């Protein structure tokens, strides 16, 4: 079998002819970032592979419906067998952060009801943040500097306004929070293998994006509940570290994603916090209506006495413990099935900078991948 990592040439048509020649075997086409992407070279690659037996692997739990619709809209034949893997974005601190540390962090005295962490200032995140950031019971961070500078600020602001007609001065409301102590220990322990660093200066202090992606700040553990707006509210159902960190750190959270994102977590074996939230908003087709329903769940508790909300959340403590255990056991089971030698198959399922554009994949190895991915 020939494996092609679409991500490595997604926006570069110049290499397609070379990479896609002599395809005399079955094909595994995999594209793990961003759920599933139908722009870039996707259409051209699809045309070239029309006569091949192709398995398409991505991280979008909605890929069957989205691929079918794309084929209809673009008058293309459905030629791909689709696979999806929901745990592509792996939280690298999983084996590092012990249960006693989780218990200690979550025992902090609470001084807010909600907290929202925002790096990329995507429209639905800003629409949510702008509603509540001035409220005394709502904590937040905003670090757009990882995603744009002052020079292209206007393009981001225009994007937010054109989508949601929302007025919010992104850069002037930049806000950083307090990194927990163990993040420094983790940086030291992983510095030899974590890969290139993404660093940026915010308010005259240097920040490491790996820490943002791997840990939650101290203020999360001083807040009752986390507000998570995932990467996509329209399009793919794609879980990133924003969701998995909440589960790993045993945090109460409420999630806004594409239609069905919360219910898909339930299908994966995780437990929703129905004792606290009404998840009917999650199934609304219209993304703006879904967002408004999401906001109503926040507003149910925003004005609550902080201690009263803290006590109410005790009703879901067993679910929080269960979900953390479920995430860890699921990822560990996957790692064992991959038969690491070392990381021989890792890059086919988890995001990794170490992957060739084209390589040979023995059929027994593909069977391992296929049996892990859901289809």
C-alpha cells in the first residue's frame, strides 16, 4: 500500500504529478489537521485517484456526510473509503500529570464561575468573549499574538465583524494568565524530543505555545467551569487539545462546536454533564442559533453565587473522574495497538512533524490503523 500524507503538500500543486505517479497499489490518503479539508489540492488529487482503491483518513467525525455532500456539490464520484480518528490531537502531558496533581489543582478555592481561554480570535470565540469578559464572575485569557500581529489585525477584525457583526477590540483586550508550576518541569523533561518551539512575546513576556496546548492556567482551577469554543462551529467535528485538556485535567466544561459535537463525545464513551447543562443547543442546525443556545447555558449560572455553583458541580464529580480515566485508557490502548517500534505508525493517527509525503505501508500495518480508526 502507498501512503500519502496530504498535509505535507496540501497547498503545493507543483509536487502532485511526481508524488502521484506509478500508483500501482491501494492508497492510504491521510490528512489529520483541521478535521477534514476540501480546499487546497484536494479536488485535483481526487481526480487523479479516481481509478484507484483509496482509503481517506482524517480527524473529522462528520466526514461521511461532508464527503458525500462535497461529491454531490462538485459533481464528483464517491471513490474514497472514509476513516476517521478523533484523538489525533494528543495531549502530550497525559503520562506526566499524575492524579494527585489533578486533585490538588482542582481543590483550589474558586473565585469565578466561568473561564474562557482564547488564542486564535475566531469569530464564535470573540462573539462569546465579548458577551461576558467584563462580568465579575467571568475570567478569560486572550492571546491572539500567536496568530496575528498588529500589521494584519484589521483582516482578523473584518473577519469577525463580517461573520457575526460583533464589535470587540481584540488586541487592546489581550490578557495572559498564570502558568502552573508543573509546566516548567514538563518543558525541561521534554526539551529533547518535543520538536521546534513556537514562541511569541505578549506584554513583554515570552510565552511557549506548547505550554498553552498542553496545560491549563492556574485561573482555570480557581474557576468553577471552563467555556470551550472548538476550532470549528461549522464544517468538521474536530476535537483539539481544547477539549481533551478539559477531560484530562478533570474540569467541568461546556463545549461549542459543530452540530452534534457534545453528543459525539457521548458516542465515543464519554459522559455529558446533563445534571448541569441542557445540551439541546448542540443539535441545532444554524450555528448562530447554536451559539445563542450555548450562551444561554452560561447565563444560567453566570450570576450564581460562586460557592453555590461550586457545590452544584459536585454532582458530576464521578463523571469527571470517569471521563479522565476513559481518555487515558483509550489513548493507552491505541498506543499499545500501534505496536510502537518506536513511533512507526504514530504519524498515521496522531499529529506529528515526522512524516514523509509518500511512503510504503505494508498491508498488515494498514490493518492495524484501520482497526483503530472508526468508519
